C-alpha cells in the first residue's frame, strides 16, 4: 500500500501499523505526535492503529526554543 509520510510517498505492506512505520523510519523514540489524515492518534494506540492505502501521515517532534 502507498501512504504519504510528511509529504513523501512511501510503500508498505498491507495492514502495517503506525508503530511499524515509525520503527522502519527509525523514529520510534523521536516522534512526539502523529496524525493520520489530520486526526491525532494517541501514542498508546500506535501499535494497534492499522494504516490504509492512501493515508496521509504527519509525524511531529516538538523542539524547544526561545
């Protein structure tokens, strides 16, 4: 299936979870928030959230500053 991750086209197997995508990208420990099709997915749901073909995934990391 094809999904869009932060504006970039990616291909994954059917029934891939959000957590599996994060692991594949090496971002498991860096991402603070994830949204699928503009809907926030809570971190405790990442392992169970199955992505669908055409989903748009936005991964956010909060950066402090002043």
